[in-house]
């Protein structure tokens, strides 16, 4: 069997890591013969330089330049390297990938992504309705298009303390207006408007990573409780858990939306039950935790893409402990130069 | 301006300044001018060489060399 | 000159100006060598640069798409072409041929519509400034007039009284549809009871008849559900008004505000992701209007789309005049078109294409216009290969507001052409000359 050439984005394994490097590690540890290609949005992304994971790594144009830029880059990579499967791991690129999955297929690049309709269901403005349908709570959330509007919302409909969120990245709990403005300015400068203002719930945050086949049936899932996190809420240590109510919620979510592909449910357990805070339409950065407890979701994703099915794997040990640590290695500047001048590490 | 004596140029259009750690990216004509500067040629000499190498009028080449030298100075001062 | 020569170009890696774009290696410039099959180079050779170019095919297509989308939900549908968005005669005529009536907001626009052969009863007259003379003409010619303030209701009453027969008038309403900012300066506010007072004022006058309501909630509304919320509030008001006056309204006018495929500054995602389809807007609106759609006859439903119909049809071709290196590391280009022709560049980041593939590394660049004014910036942060002098750039979409708001300031205003559906080129407006400007000074 020839190696599958798989492109993986989100290889920024920094203190605010993307999932790409963890997806790559999971695939390297699987029994599938693969040749992994890093798709990077920054020449400094650590994943660019990890030889034992990525055979080569390519720089991509920013998604805010539109599909024309992304598909030009992907076609160029395909002609230089070959590209059979794409596992997009970044929120900002997903809308474009989802919208254009047919064109990717026409180019011979397979994906397993939700449809546009499914993706829209979990968008912030429709999440409240979806939460009702799958029978869970949802904190009051409003979309704001300016700082003035945010202040108005905080004064009138969602009182402080509240959570200020970017449409794609970053979320901060704020306790006063000054901090709200500060944090909103910070997020908007990087990711633009709109922002979300969300009611702050009191309870325990738990998270679930899952994978659904193209029939909306869950083939694998693992739940965790984050213990130590960075100031952005990125996990540093965590423990596996199982919550019956969350598992059932996960099944209902996939069934109702007909979800296909990877996802993460971010939830809050309060005295009134489970509340859905956010649905991420991709693997989270801690995807390797699931692999480490025997549920290799990236491997299962590749199986779903190539064979159309894979054995269910819902079994894992409770009380397993995840420890993330930072490390470093030494490489050569010419790789950096190759990326900058020729858009790929190997200088092709 | 980077210290030309040490500036390390590679085939892929990149240059590395081992004294400051800065990297530079440049096109073919810029690389040609920098290499000529490293050889100690003055702007008139470089313009002649550039004009020959790329088959462009001397007057154009002369402007480009002078303008490029100013850009190198600016870059040294910029953040 | 050798073809493989490009002017020397050097960029320091890690230039903070790259932060918004990634490094130079990441970007690909876009190439467009023709508009509707007509070569950019041919257009420039014939009509010069800068040059506004419109696509007739795009105008008609956008109109038909929007009309068809709305028609699925509502039978008695009328589109009024928003003159202020682009009132070139050639553009107005295309929309009128498609079936649009005229939507005007001033004496000048009213007279323009009439001069194009549009009868008064095919004109919607909006806006906060309707001097009595033109108001009288419009009312007596049967235009659909929307009062913006109480004085206009009084003026209409006076005109009706003089004329000896009742006159129909509607009102513009502003309301909170959950979008920001609230356009409360136009028309009568709903939540405060101002709109109700205006309706009462009309209802209680023996000379006036209440025609209907007009509500334009804002511009570039990215959330289709804002229209649903507006209609919910309007529906309640309409029911109350109808029971007050004792007859059914003739029309409901929802204005415009649908976005175009333009990149609003401060929005991260490209328009292809950020902007909903016209079918989504139609659905949001249509569902709330079922109660009126099922009436026999259904009152007229009016839209005054502007930007949505014309923006993507418009391109501006402009040329590089000069370039220089700036001390901050950017490459600064001077173009022959600037904010004098691109009023909307304050809010939108245009797509910028080159008419050929230009080789070389990308530099962080800034595009300045030709005005001797520091504010004349078309794009302050873009990655481009080093462009030679006279390189053509194509900016889009620029069809909305840029022609009507372009200034005769420092430079003459350029030629404007339209490429017809048969690829023929027609001159919509010729370039200005000194004689045009001196004529007004006597």
C-alpha cells in the first residue's frame, strides 16, 4: 500500500498550540502508512521543523485573503508533493474549507468535514436553538459589532462578570467594563469584529473530543477535565473522566446535526445540568490525550475517509493523566530560509 | 546597513547577518548589487556591471543602484 | 531591456509590517487580464487610466438573482433602483430595463429620474430634504413619498388642500432591529411612539391618506435576521395603523442595506465567508411577511437595493505612477487614482489584482493616490511583488457609491465605460476637461 499523503494545518505548537502537531503524532503512531505534510501560516511555527513528523512543510496564505489564495497554495503543494487527504485544524480556515470541499474533492484531496448547514448550526447565533433541540443549557450570548455595542450589552442584557470571546479565538472572563474594553480591543485587533459577549456560568468546565462518521454516528469520544491551564485556558495538565450526561449529549448532538468529522464540545456543569458553551468543528489541541488512552481519533478519521467506516472505539481508562511540557531542539537556519524564499522547508 | 564583510548570502535569495542575527530576503538584482558592494565596487562600477548583466540601460541601472543603497541605509535604522 | 530584470528589492525578515499578512513567501498576488473578456490593456489603450469599468452582465444577473429570491416569498414585489448608489444614466437604464422603478432622495435625483423617462408614479421619494417645490411636483405626479419629519406631513397637507383632492403619503420609520448603530436620525422613531404620532397626524387630516411604511435599517447589514426583527415590529405597527385608518396599507418598503461581496475593514473573514447569500435575506424577510403576502391583493413590497446590485459590477483600473522605499521598510506606490475616486476606501479593503503575472518576492507595500494630500491612501498594507512603472492594477468591487461620490479635486474625473453583454464597450461618461469646470464659473 502506498503511503497516504496527508496535509495537516495548525502546526503552531507554541504556548497557544494548534492541534496539528498532536494530530501528526497520532498518525505517526498509527498503523497507517502515511507521509505527513505540514501546512503552516507562520514561518516560525515549530511544526515546520519537526522532521520525524512532517516530511515537508509549506507556508500557506492567510485565510482572510479568501479561497483563491488557499486553493492556489494547495494545488502548488499537490503538484510538488502530492496531497491525498487534508485535515484542517484551524478555526479561521474551516469556513473556506467547508464551503469548498467539493472543489477539494475534484482536485483529488479528500476531507471529512461537516456540511455548510451542519457547520452553521453550531455558529454562535444558532447555538441557542441547537442547545434547546439537543436538550442542554446554553449561556446567554450576544454578537456585537463594536465596542460601543459591547458596552451597551454589558450594561443592559448580559451583566458583568461576563465572557468576551473572539469569533474564532480567545475568550476572557471580565469583571469590569475597563477590562472588557481592553480585552475586546485586544481580540478585535487580531481577529476583527464581531465579538461575542457571553453570560458567565458558575460551575465545572469539562470537555469532550469526538469523531462522527458521515451518518452522524459517534465512532469515538473521550472526555476530560482540564486541571492546569494557561491564561488563555490552554490545557497543561488534565485528567480523563466519563460523564453519562455529556456522552448522551454528544450522541444527540451528532444525531440531530448529522455531524461528520471531528469536533470538540466545551461544556459547563452547573447545579442545573450541562450547558454547552462552544462547539469546535475540529480536533482540539489536546487530541493526543485521546490517542494516549487508546482512542486514536486522527487514525480513525483517516480510516473513515479512505474506507468509509472504522470500528467504534468508545472505551478508555478513567483517571489517566495528561502532562504537557515544553522542550526544544536545534536545527539549521537554512530551513527557515527555504520556507521564506521557496515556501517550503525542503526547498522544493 | 548590514556589515557587508560578514553578510552571508545563500542561493535561495536569503542573506544572514551573523553579527546581528538579522535575515534578509532579496531578489536577483539586489543580490547582484550586494555582492558587488562586498567586492568593494563603487556605485558607478556596479551600475555598469548591472547594466551589462541584465541588459538594461546604464542610466536606469545607476538610479536603481543609488536608490537601493539608500534603502540599505534606511533598513539599518528601521526597527 | 531584459525581461527577467526587476528592480532591486530587499526585505528584512521579521518586519513588523508583515504581522497582518504573514511573511512575503505566504502571499500570492491575484491576476486578472480581462473584464468580461475585454483585455485590461486594450481598455487602457483606448480610454486611458484611471478608468471605471462596469459589467452589464453582472448588473443584470445581480438584479435577477435578488428579484427571483424575493419573489419566492412575496407576489407583489417592486424594486426601486437606489439612484444615489450610482446614478450614471447608463446604469439606471439597465436597472429600469430589468423592471426597477426609481428611488430618489433629492430634487436633483427626482429630476434625473424624470429626465430618464420615469413617470412620477414610478418613483419612490425618500430623504430628509424635500423642498416644497419638488415635493409638490412629486406628490402631484403621483410619486410614492415617505415623510421624514412632521414638517413634510404639514407640507403635503398644504399641497393637498391647495390641490383640492386628498394625497397619499407614507412615513419613514426607524426602529431598533438589534443592529448597531441605530439609524435614528431618519424618519419617525417607532419605540418612542413618534411613528404612531405621525400616523395619527396623517389619519386625522381630511386631506391626507396613509399609504404605508418605509424602513431602511442601515447599511451593509451582515445579519439577515435583523430584517426579521424589524418586520416583526413593523407588522404590529401596520396592524394598529390599519385599524386606526380603517383601510389596508398600499405598501411596505424595506429599503436596502444588503451587503455586497466587499471586505469591510475590521472583519477577518473574506466576504465569501462573512456575507450571507441573498436567498438567506429573502428567507428571513419572506417568512415574516407571510401575513401580508397572503392578502388578496397583497400590498406592494418595495426594496431599494443599491450596493448589493451594483458594487460587484464595478472595477477601477489604475496605473502605477511611481514608487519609493519608505523609512519604515514599506514600498510606497503612487497610483493615478486615489480617494478622490474611491470614497469607500475608508471602510472597505478592495481586492487588488494585476493585469499580468509579475515575478519576484513580495514586499510590504502601501498604495497611495495621486493627490498631494497625506490622507490619500488606497491600501495601507498589502503584499505585492515589485511593480514597474505603468503597471495596471484592477480594484474591485467599486461599483457602489464611488462614482457618485467621486470628487473633482486636484484631478479631473476619468472616463467610465460599460462592457455590454455582447462585449461591446460604451462610454457611460467621458473624462472631464477644463472647459467642463470653467463653464460654471462664467
